C-alpha cells in the first residue's frame, strides 16, 4: 500500500480510533476520571489523536523509529505534568486494541507492530530530561549566558552578548549553531520539562529572531555566485528558524536565498519554482506528522519541473531521527544542520 493510501485509510478513521482508545482507557481504569477531572478526558482525546498522527506517519514512511522517538518524548513531557508512564502505556495499549477493531487486519498489524515496539522500549526511556548547557560545549558559556538573559526577559542583554562576541571574533556560523540553535533546542526541552511556559518560549524565539536580524549586515554581503536557493517550511509547520538558518548559510556562501517562512502553501512554492527556477529548493519539517506534506510537495515540484533541473533538499527534526527518510519522500538529499548542505549543493552546481 502506498504512503498516501496508508495515511488516507488511517486518518479517515482517526476520530473512531481516538474515541475507542479513550473509552477503553477510561473503562480499564475508572479512577482516571477522578484523578484528572472533567478536562482529563479531553486531554486524553487530544493526546491520543497526537499518538495516531505520529504513528500513521511513522508507518507510512517506513520509519517506525519516528514513533519510538515520539513515545519517548511523550513520556518525559507527560511525566513533567504529573502523568505517569503507566497511564501512557495503558493509553497506547488501548490504541493498539482499537486499531484491530477499526482498521483492515493488514494495516492494523502494521501499525500495531510499531506500537508494540514503542511499548517494549518505553520502560527504558528516561523520565527526566538532562537539562542545561555545559561550559565545555562549543561557545557553551556564551550560550548559557544568552539563554539566562532570555529567561529573565532581558532581550537587550542577550543581544549585547552576541554582538560583543561577534565583534571579538566569533563567526556568525558559530553563533547561529552553537548559540541560537543550541538555546532554541534547550528552550524546547525546558518547555517539555514544564519549567517554562509557552509564553516564555515565544518570547525567547521572537528575541532570537530579532538578534539574528541584527547580524544581517554581516550575512547579506560578499560576492554572489549566481546560484539560488528557495526554502520553505512545509504547510502546517510553524517552526521557521531552522529554514531561516539554512537560507542565511547559503547567503553567506554566496548564493541568493529566497526564504518563505512558516507553513507555506505548497502551490505557492511550486509556482515560485516554475517562475524563478532556483537551483535548489529546500523544504523544512519539524514535526513528523508533516512528512506526508513534504512528500506531496516534492512530487508536485518534480511534476512541474519538466527539465528535471531543480535539486530538492529536505531537513528538520524527523530527518535527523530517520536517516533514510529523505529518500522515502523523494528528495535528492537531506542535511542535519544549516552548515552541512552547502558542500552538497556546491557539488550539484558543478555537476
Ligand atoms: C520555537 C518552537 C516552537 C514555536 C515556533 C515559532 C517560530 N516562529 O519558529 C511554536 C510555539 C509555534 C511551536 C509550536 C509547536 N511546537 Co515547537 N518548538 C519550538 C522549539 C523550542 C525551537 C524550534 C527552533 O527554533 N529550533 C532552532 C533551529 C535552528 O533548529 P532546527 O529546527 O533543528 O533546525 C536545524 C536542523 O534541523 C536543520 N534543518 C531544519 N530545516 C531544514 C531544512 C533543510 C532543507 C535542511 C537542509 C536542514 C534543515 O538545519 C537547521 C539549522 O541548523 C523546538 C525545540 C527543537 N528541538 O527544535 C520545539 C519543538 C520542535 N516543538 C514541539 C512541539 C510539540 C510543538 C507543538 C506541537 C506544541 C507546542 N509546543 O505548542 C506546536 C506545533 C506547531 C506546528 N503546527 O508546527 C516539540 C516537538 C516534539 C516532537 N516529538 O515532535 C519540540 C521538539 C519541543 C520539545 N522538546 O518538546 N514550537
């Protein structure tokens, strides 16, 4: 069965799967209703829908590791909010049973296998997260002080730290990867560990985007190579800084970059590619449930590119978890961070 066939069949039954799994979870352990109150059932519904979205994408992509990673993430995230591993395990077991009731047997078996594997690994997944940026990490002290400034809502101090470091010789590349990216990932873990609010996360992200903009005079300069990259976050995905960094690294390497930002409709990316013929199109996805949209966009770009000249790069969190995922979505390559794709793209230029 094709990727879209699997996704279509399962997501068509999403509401039924969620309802049955939640009913079973509460029937099996009635004390949950008391423990989590009236809102608990709604939260359970939302979490179960998340389980289904990650599960179907992992199976449709032939990358069950994506679901294992998700369950490990969910364990730590829920534990930090007082929901023990046992409740997550029960909910997943009930989802496993619901698969058998709602889906055709071969599909239920496929998805069930991924749930079984994640359940087997669950006890070994850490409950707590190792937090903190070590001084031994590259630019670790700067990254830690930058994060501390953001967490005390002192954007000016954060900006001053970075500008002083760059004036003292730190490269923009290093600041991007070892300060901005490192702190953004840490902020995510702090949110996951329930140590900071969504509002704080938003503040830190917006402040970092502002500090990045202050570095632009150093980025948008230098000789041009006459090659171009267009890069977008796939429709539905709001995580825009990773794609922005990739665009800026290409700029710094002398390419012209066209960056579209968060959640870009596929039709617009295809139209841009047809009209402007960039040498490379980049697609970013941070959440595994958006991989199907990446595959659809790759297909649409290929269909519109009759000469077969555009190379397609993909990247983002799921591609770092599942190394062959870029092939599965039909791309030409992926890259783990903003620094890595430049050499690959340069070799395409020459080829
Ligand atoms: C900021 C943030 C948000 C912001 C984004 C705002 C914005 N303007 O960008 C908001 C609040 C919108 C958000 C929302 C959500 N988020 Co969020 N978010 C983050 C956070 C903290 C930082 C993202 C970031 O800026 N990273 C910095 C960049 C530089 O790193 P990067 O994305 O890894 O990019 C590098 C590489 O991956 C690669 N790369 C990326 N794209 C591409 C593309 C190409 C072509 C190439 C070659 C390379 C490449 O190169 C980049 C640069 O080196 C992450 C934590 C994390 N681990 O990333 C969580 C995180 C991704 N979010 C998470 C979650 C759960 C969500 C939500 C579902 C719930 C929520 N927290 O509100 C929603 C979903 C929204 C949606 N539909 O997309 C989880 C995902 C967990 C999982 N198992 O999937 C994370 C990991 C947080 C966590 N630890 O729990 N989020």
